[in-house]
C-alpha cells in the first residue's frame, strides 16, 4: 500500500463524512416544520442529490482502487504481512 492509496482513501472518507453531515442537517430541518413547503421540497430534492453524490464517491473510490491495482496489497494481507505492508508504504516514498 502506498501513499497514493492512503490519499485516495482519506479523501473518500472525508467526502463521505461531509455528505453524511449534509444529510443530517437536512433531516433536522425537515423535522422542524418551521419553513414553508417550497423549501421543504427543495430540501428533499437536495437529499436525493446528496445520496447520489455519495454513491458516486463510493463508485469512484472503487474504480480508483481497481486502476491502481498494484497498490491494493493491503486489502489482501493478513496479520504481520499487513504491518509490513503499512511500514513499507511509509518508507517507500
């Protein structure tokens, strides 16, 4: 596993956390019922777009990992081999 895969992984996790935060805010606003129907419909539409975006982020991550196939040794390692793979990732750059 090299630093490129670490970067892709952390970037994807960060994007997913932001997307989940947006969805949580939308749910909170929808439960308040203190805004008019037009805004509520807009928020529901935004929720759908956010979910679609999260799905695309996950698909993009899978494609990137498949593209950089030689960097995915970490996903198939076991025990001590994983430690060696992570150590090699930090010292190979």
